[in-house]
C-alpha cells in the first residue's frame, strides 16, 4: 500500500510541484493538499494521512498547525518542509511535535528518504540542519533531573542519551563515564530498543522534545 500524503503549503507552486513529483512514485499517494493551516488540520483529521508535509510562511500558522495536528491527528506524522533554517525555528518545530525537518533545498532523493523514514516510524533531520541541532546540544551545560523527564529510561541510559545528543562519540562517552566501549554500546542499544528509535537524528529529536536540549541554553 502506498504511503498516503497530505500536502500543506501556502505556496500553490510548491504544492503543485510536490504533487507532480510524488505522483510519479508508486510508493506515494497524495490524498489532498491545501494552502491553509487550519484546513490542513481538518483534512488530516478527516483523511488520516500517513504523513503531512507542512510549511506555512507565517510562523504562528505553522506553530498552530503543529499543535492542532498533534491533538487532532495523532496518527499522522509531520514532516516540516521549510525554506527557513535558523536554529530557533527548527527547534521550535521539533519541540511542537514535528517528526522530521527537511530544508527546501533538499534533493529529490533526500525528500524520498525523509518520507520513507517517517513512514517506517523513524524521525528525520535534514543534512543541512542536523549539525546545527547537535551543535546546540554541545552548548548545553545545565543538567535536568532524570525524575523530571517522563521516559522509560534508567538514570544511566538518560545520561548516555544526553551525551549522544550532545554529539559525543561512543569512545568519548566511555572515557568520560569510566565505562568500557562495549558497556556503552549495550546501554545505547537498550535505550534505542526502549524508545523504538534506531538512529542518531531520532535520538536528537527525542532529546529536543523531552527538554534535554533547549533553544536558549
């Protein structure tokens, strides 16, 4: 069954281009499109797409759409497809529940990869914004009490998650915590299994949503 996609972009030309592109691919089916934020929410609630590809030029419209999609169409995954790449905008979208962020200068193959990743239950960060998000994590010095983070992770797993999100390598984590590389790898495997997240971008997104990485730290 093809991946059912709703296009929500206030540029008619962009919607037409995306529709024409995706309709050439048998693995995707565009089931609707709109240029209005709240119409996108209503359509998502009615049509229940697998993925909503969302971009509204007004930041308030994008924020409102994300908040409402999270509440009214929780089964749909949201890929932000934006020409903006400033850190605060990217982080805000992720914290509001976007499952992926793709810059509009992406190639066709990266768009397809992002859609396939979201369809498979994963999370995607564009290659143009991933270093920036991890860079933000590297600046994060404050520590949040594990009891404040509502996750099924142990204290050690949460600590390792924080270090991964900050861009630390397995070896540097092992050296910093006084553990063997094998032990760190085991902890990472366990936390990925618990969270059902199997890549570093997904872990970074999770850390953003949980407040482990914050915009103004």
